[in-house]
């Protein structure tokens, strides 16, 4: 069953608003690494859809309140994100096991991993589990990680 996709930044903005209802759009933009206009667009959309309410504290200060519908949305988004991450983890481990089986059939007991990030960490752990050493030598087979894809270089 495919995981629901959500507009970018919704989950993070809802989480930040929940933890600090008096957060400013400028500070949200800084935390997310996006323009204030982007945050403004997302917040207005969340308000329009009934996930967030806004009240005026002072002339130019606002307080954001997540509605029960907003809490339900944030919860669902967090669950969907976790399910996606776990599926990606399982798929990466299975693919790594298949590649390591190929490597072993070719008579190797070590590989070089090209790539970084969390998927590379999953591949390294799978190597340990499968008894394959990770080395930094040019003559070792290369498992390459690009985005969410892993492959064995020919």
C-alpha cells in the first residue's frame, strides 16, 4: 500500500508550531532553510484547511494553535514518514544482501562502498552481518549508493 504523500514542510511546521505556538515565520524559515514566503504560503494553507488557527497576541505578534484536525494530520504524517523509512530500510537491506551474495559468488569477501548517508550506513551494517569486510581499495568490488538506489559496479 503506497504511503500518502504530503506537501513539503507541513510536518516540520506543524511540529514547530506545536512545540512553540509563538514561533515566528522568520524563525521557522531559518530552521527549515527556506524563504519566509514559503513558510507564509504553507502556514496560510494550513490555516485555510483548518489544521491551524491563529490569534493576535500583540499588534505584530501571532500565536498559532494546532486544531484537533491538525494534531491528527501531524500524527498521520509522522506515522507515514516512519513507515516509509522502515520500508526503505528493509528494501535497502534486501538489495544489499542480494549484491553481497553476488560478490561472494565471485570469490570476494570484501567490498568498497561509494556513497554516504544513512543508506550507506545500512549497507555497511549488512556487510558486517554477512561477513563481508568494507575496505577502501581500488581492486575491491564497489557497491555504489546514489539517492535511494544501490548497485554493484561492473
